[in-house]
């Protein structure tokens, strides 16, 4: 907050944490996920290691579809996090109105519009770097769990839940590797991320 106040004096009406910091899933390279409310429009300086969304004060009392962010991305999933597990570090705790149907629809759409094209590219790649396995292996599992239950969980918990559902896939290794850089990920794990995604799509569309 000191950083923001120094660069935006008198403008920061609210600040709310979400993501790994409130989902008990922080690892060494985790970003700081934060939503900032400003009393008037202004350019927010970038700060390293943070994923920032900026809205005008009062926006978090409106449905997400009625809000145009000043910076960053806002979604029904973000709104649900802020009203349920988000941590307010300045201002009043937001209501972030929304419905379970909005959250589920967003997750289903994101699986097809964002993740499916990525996996279509991965299928043609001769190998997948470690960071790619970590990203692809756990991200879709979060959406899968939210679609099924409405609950939002961190990547590690999503990997554990996917492992419980499909124990033949070595997804728990990917969870371990997220927390421990010494855990090796191989082509077997890369193939498992693709197989997991295919099973997730089948599971949520049948």
C-alpha cells in the first residue's frame, strides 16, 4: 500500500487480495493478485510480481458485467473470490454480486476459448518445457472443480482433486514440482497434462 499511496496519493479507496495468497497456495514464483479501487481514473504504475486489476470505487458493488475495468481483467470467478475468500486490506469488504450460474458459464467458456487452443498447439509440439507442464497440468483442473462444485480452489488443491478422480495420471507429481524445483517432470507428465485436459472436457460436457 505504501508503494501505491506514494504514486497515487489520495486515490486508492480500496485494495483486495485474491488468488494464491488467499487460497493457501503460495509458491516461490506466485504473483500478488490484487484488485485496486480508485476514487478517479488514473494510470496505475506497474509493479513487478503483481497481477493488478483496477476499477473505480463502488464498482465492486455491481455485477461484473456492468463494470469496465480501468486496467487488468475482471471475471465472475474473480467476483466470487472477492466476496467469499478475498482479503480486504483497505476499504470496505465488497459484495461483488453474482450467481453460481455466471461462474460456471465463465469456466466452461474459458475451457474452450482459452485452454483448448493452447492444448491444440501443445499436441503438435515435440516437447513441453517445465513451466508449460506446470501451467497446463493444473490450470484446467481448477475450472473443472469449480464447474462441478462451485468452489474455487488453488492450483495445488485442484491437482490433488484431479488425482483423486483419475489416479492413473501422474498429476500429483506436477503438484509436487510446483512446490519443489528439484522434482523432475518428463515427457510422461507432458502427455498426462494433455490426457487430463481431454478427460476434463469429456467430464464436463457429458
